């Protein structure tokens, strides 16, 4: 009788101990994730502030802009769209806004552009025309 009572108490104590250990591990993991997120956010804010502070000098130097057209839809929406690559490529007109001689644009198209379209955009860029038709 005493032995069975001892085994029940020991089993209950084991369950409580395991529950406590698992709870402490969960708290520890949450704290590590919180600390990592805080470090990431602090790092991001520092880089953003540095970028903002140096923006004027960035504009005065030669630079390359790489334009990867992408629509920020969830994968479920992207997968359901017909001709997503054509929709993404509709952003190509944005490269005409860059008429700064210090800027080189690399445009990565999601579709193959035929020669007519390439010539059209080369002429627009050569004339310094923005997508709305203004110089």
C-alpha cells in the first residue's frame, strides 16, 4: 500500500517536473526570439538612419539601380494569377523615371522582350521622357 502511494506521488512529481522543464524551455526560446528580433530591429533602424543621413551624398555619386519587377502578392494569389510575368513586367515604365546621368539601371525582365519593345524603351530613355510623357 505504501509502495503504490509512493509510486503515484513519484509519477505525479515526474509529470510536474517535466511540465516545469518544458515550460522553462519555452520561456527561454521565447526570450531568445524576442532578443533576436530586438537586435534585428535595432540594426535595421541604425542602417536606415545611416542611409537617411547619407542620402544627399548617395545622390551625388554614381550608382546602379537593379530593378527586379515583382508584385508583392502572397504566393496563393501569385499562383492563381494568369500571366503573372506580364503583370510584373507592366512596371517596366518605372525605369523611364531615372534620367539621372549618375544612375545606371539594370532591369531584369520576367519575360523575354522582343526587339520592338526593347527599341521603344531605348528611345524613351534616350529622349529623357518619363512614363507620363513629360520631359
